[in-house]
């Protein structure tokens, strides 16, 4: 994947995942918005080097940075294996990424601030959000490589 295609794919995939989480939040009234939760966790930590920092901004930056890591993981799989960029593979990558995401959040909540949220709803939507990320990444890559 070329760098511009990677960047566009990363932005679309991460944004689609985020939009899905915000829709779940609006419908369920349960806090599931990853950037917001990351911001809360970061806000609860005492920064060593700075007295003031914008935890919401850091939550968003962290969220999109993790999106880069997941997309790099997908790219490595496609590059080093015979697996193809199909929607069915994207679906299963999304499930795997969602389970990895659940594990990451559980570890973070174990060692840092544990918010008062509905964890069943949060973890369930997190898996579906990662499927959304994966399928959007496949779709975006297919469109960009077909037309450019």
C-alpha cells in the first residue's frame, strides 16, 4: 500500500469506527466513546513534565495513533501471508482486533482509573467497532487502488 493510500485508509477506518461508537453512545446513553474514555484515563494521571494538558486532545491523538498501529498490523499480515484483502478476512481481522482491544482496555482499567460505565455494552460495541474499522479499511483500500 502506498503511503497516501495508507493515510487515507487509516483516517477513514478510524473515523468510521469512532462514528460507530458515537452512534452507540447516542442510542444507548452508555459511555462507549473511545477518545472520551482515553481522555478520562489520561486526565486521571499526573503528568510529570507538564502541569496542564488537554486530556481530550490526548485522548483523540491516542485513539487515532492506535488506529495506525492496527492498520500497520493488517498491512503486515497482508504483506507476509497469502491472505487476501477480502471482506470476509476483514471481518475476522475485526473480531481479532476487537478482542485485542478488549484485552487492552481491561488491562488499562486494571492499572489506571476504572470509569463507571456499562462494561458489557462497551466491550460488545468495541468488537463491532473494530469490525467496522476493518471493513472500512478494506473498502477504502479497494476504492483507492481501483481508481488511482
